[in-house]
C-alpha cells in the first residue's frame, strides 16, 4: 500500500512539473468543456494529495490500510474541491469572457486613430465589451483614410484588420 501511495504522489507531482515546463511548448492545454472536475489540474491535485497524505499516514501512524485510504480520500476530495472552486472554474469563466475573436469583428465599425495610407498600415480604435481596443489596419484597395474617419472592418488577415470607409 505504501508503494501505491508513493506512485500516485509521483504521478501527480510529475504531471504538474511536466505541464509547468513543457505544457505551453507543445500545446498540452486540455479543455474538458462542461466537466471542469475532470480537468488535468484537478486530477493531478487529487492524485498528489491522496498519495502524499496516504504515504504520510501509513509511515507515521499505526493505522491499517482502510482507515488511511478513507482519510486520504476525504482530504484529497476536499483539497481538489477547493482547487476546483477557487482556481479552475474562475479561470475557465475568465477565459470564456465576452471578448470577440478578430473574425467576429468583421462588419463592425471603428475609428481611424492613425491615418491609413495606401499600401501602409495605420491604426484603428474600436469598442468591444465596453472597453476600447486598438489594432493595426490597412485599407482595401489603394484608398487613403485620414485620422478620425469612421471605417467598416471587412476582413482580418494575420492580426491586421482590412477596412473601408463607412
């Protein structure tokens, strides 16, 4: 039983360390959709706490395996629940937000902040979710658009909006 607890603890810690160092490099971001309690963060937390507490109880008490496993399970569920409600769910809510993607901005109007010359980039300012944002923009065709003009976003290419006079 002691070996099982050490293995579970090692898997949980190993996953946490691995995801911290190489998760962003290889895009190991796993989305669980409507089941946040199945997120890798919660699973790793549960395994780490269950294994760690179980090993400590087995090693430092004279309890048999069943009470140790029961108490470890309760503590691991409690810690995992705290992480779920204080970390995972708030982060998922923040990621969803009200922000629109650049492609969803097509058809909306904006104001030219820095004049846009033919074949050169300028800058537009637009409102999204009650906040003002700016982005690079270029004109459709050879037209120049002065600062302060209203434009309509007609496309987005690699983070740059393509606009025309509104």
